[in-house]
């Protein structure tokens, strides 16, 4: 069955300047978004979906053209990344709910980002684009909801980095959401992840074409971005799955680097992933988002001192939480979700914690809808 064609819309938020958590200001921002389902009369059936690190707002359907993304809108992006989760009778049932998803601020798929043109200079923002915080994404999303006249969400949901934003939305604007579903996420970036993210930052920074982020008039830092993706990819995909995929996608790749020659299918597979990624993503956007992730602390984002203060906000507004762990996750380990659950229980917030047993690793949330759908459907209906 061919997915329904969807269209990205661009909302221009130019009624007032956008103030970033860093103190920097842009006079206006564009927000790229898509929606599915119908908003009901009292606007009580909206669900806010936040995407993962390198994902997009195009979560469902078929969208073959996004001019604002230029050549980065590759074939890989044309089909929604959560097609198996969104639609009639699916986890996010479009017969019941109105689902909204926005490309992140700083993104490269239509929302204002480093590659966008600065109206004051006529050139890409590049290195001058502000640093980002999760709270910036949340405030951008809140303004998008204002555009629809949605005061209170039926639910907020997001996997991976999208789960961080989901948790921050619930604790920065607790009065604007009822149900909260973070998937394979955390409450504070671990030292391990900060180091892995720092390796990726160094990979891009040390590409000879990076030029401090001002590379749009010349060659892009493709080598650095490819290497960054290779570093991250092995945390998203379980190592057993990488081995299986590498064997299934055997490449007779005799490519030689400066001196070293690629020797086996595993190296070839990872190199292929890196090369494929640079065709669809921008290095400056990648840096901004992993920097935002590296500095994440839900308490700091919400302006509180303790976890108890953080989740007392959720208790005060009667939130219901569904927290997903993946037992084979090497990116956000199950202990991180357990920490969220402990905090929620300490504030007497109604919480359900589901551990998904999978051999797919972190990417399970993309690949195995049957393991998530019954629990999401229950949480949204309870």
C-alpha cells in the first residue's frame, strides 16, 4: 500500500524575536512541520511528536520534495520514519488524534538553522548561528502549538533525543500536557555519552574544510561529518545487528584512504553509512544538536535544583508517564530510564515502565512497532 503523500508547511514566527537560552537573539524563525489526523473542536486531541538526533519532522507518509532542504532531502527521507506507528488503528491513531511534529530549530530540513540565510547579511548564518538548548526547542514547540490554538496536549512523545525534549516539555510547561512518553531516553547526559559526542565534535572540527562553520561557499566538511556518523552509528545499532547487516550488504570495496585500504565488510559497511549520511545532513546542524545533547540536564533546563522539584511539577498537573527502555540499548542504557522512573515515583507521579526485549539495540524504536504499539495505545486511552 502506497503511503499518503504529505506536505511540509513552514510557519514563520516573526511576531517577536526569538530569545535563546544562551542570550542570543534571532529577529524571527521559520519552523517546518507536518501534521496527521484532524484537530477536534475543543482542541484536546493533539499529540506532539519529537524526532531523534538526525531525524526530521516527516514522520509519516510520503514526501518526495522539500525545497527548503535543498539536495539534502534525499530518497532516504521521502518515506516517514515512523510510518508503522502513525495512522488509522496504529499506535498514534489518526482516527482519534491530531499529531504534530516539527523539525528542530537549528535543523537542516526547513526550520531556521546554520545553513539558513541571515536576512541582515544575505549569507548563511554558519558559525554565527546561536548555541542551542533543549529548552529552546521546547519554547519553539510551544509557539507552534499556540499557532494551532492548542493549550493542553493529550500527549507528548519522543524517542532518543526526542525523549529528552519530551521530558523537558513536560517539566518546563507542565500545564500544557497530560501524558508523557519518553522512549529510550534519559534525564541527564552521561559522562560516556558526553565523551562519545565530544569525539564526534572533534571529527567535524578537525576537517580541513570546516572553516569554523563557515563553509557554505566552498567544500563541505564531509569527511569529518562521515566520521562523526560512524562514531555514533555503533551506539544506535546493536553490534550483532551491525555484523548481520555487514554480511548481508557485502561490498567489494577496495577503497584506499591516504594509506590504509579498507579490508573487510564491517569497515566497508561503516564507511558506507558515513558516506550516505553526508548526502542528507549538514555538519553545522549536527554540531548544534549534539552540543545541545551533550549539555542536557533536565533540572537545569527547567530551572530547578533537584529531581524532586522537577517531578513535583508533573505531580501537580496530574501527568501520566509511560517510560520505555530497550534492554540492548548502547546509546541510552536502561539504567537511565530507571533513574527517570525513580524520580517520578518519588513525586508520586503515575508511571508505567516498559522494558522492550530486542536484539536491535537503540534503533528498536524505529524497527519493531509490535513491541511498542499496545503499550502506547493503552497509555493514550487511559
